[in-house]
């Protein structure tokens, strides 16, 4: 009997993570999604994906609190056994994130530390926690941003941290190659979600500005990203490793 592969998606209860979960489910991949506080939204994703014929589990995780990762790892191992009858998984998708303004010359230390905890420290140390239970031949997908290539006022720290994650991904690919574990980075452009207060989705003028700066003439949609992440968790992407894949429709070329 064929055994479904299993992916962990952080921040899988809404936005990009929700699309990723559904697209992975379409490919028959079982899921563990994490959510911060909104269990009701996570439960909706569980229902959506299980309706596609896979098993899905939602676990709470605050990615800003790295000191909770060890306990999360313990809880995850127990959940894998109970829900999936397995002690291993195949894919880790470090997706959870937030957007906070950091104007040059007026960035608050607390904001800097929050962004650093979520966008750099969390992927590094959660990956470290998960590696012992990641199957050889599996994969890691880190989520970066187009803002690691181009700039927008107020995102200096966020964009710089994402650039750091892109380099960390290359290190992962290099050092985990002996286990045949691939690591890649997906860098979305501006997407219509609630990220950053939902400006791209809800502000028509801002959305039009994004569209005008994009070669394909529109802002991105969650499924534009979910499809690519799901592809990177298939055998068809087996020779893609250590890469930054920008999925922005050709923004700011």
C-alpha cells in the first residue's frame, strides 16, 4: 500500500499557508499545519484538506518563542504517531510571518527583535528541531520575499531578514545534500492576503500600483504561491536545490 508523504506548514491556517495546505492536499500529501491563536480558522483548513482525502492535524505554535520549540517537537512526535502512525515526516515549510514597518532611522528595538525572532530565528531553530524526524530524501521550503531583491519604504528589516533566510537556505542545501534533502526558497511578490494589514488585498489604489509595477499586470493571489510550494514537494522538482524562486509575476524588473 502506498504511504502518503507528510508535510509540516507553519502558519497554515490562513493566507499563503492555507493555499499551500490545499495545494499539497491536492497532491495527496498529509499535513500538519500550525496556527498562532485562531484555532477556528485552522479547523477550517483541516476540514478543507481532509475533504480532499488526506489526513490533517492542526497544532498551536508561536514561532516568535523559540524556547517553546523543544516542547513543540515533543508534541509533534506524539501527534505523528497518534494521527499518522509514523515517527517521521517528509517536508518542512517555514511559512509563518508578519509584516511590521521599520522606517530607516526610526526602527523600534522591540519591532526589530520581533521580526528577527519570527523571520530568521524561527526558521533556523525550528528546522534544527525537525531535522531528526525529517526523512532522507525529503525537502525544506523557506518563504522569502521579493523585498529581498527590490525595496519598498518601511521594509528595511523585513527585507534584510528575508535575504538572510535565502542564504541560510543555500547552506541547508549544501550541508543536507548527503541525506538527499533538498532546500529551496520561494520569494513571493505582493499578494492579496491579510498580510501587513491587508493593504494589497483591500486598498484599490495600492493594488493598482502593484499591478502597474508587475510585468503580468496584476497583484499576486495566494494560489500563485501555493502551487509553486506544492510543486517543490513533488518528485518532479527533484533536481531543484539551493534555489531562490521568485514568484512575483515579474515585479519591479
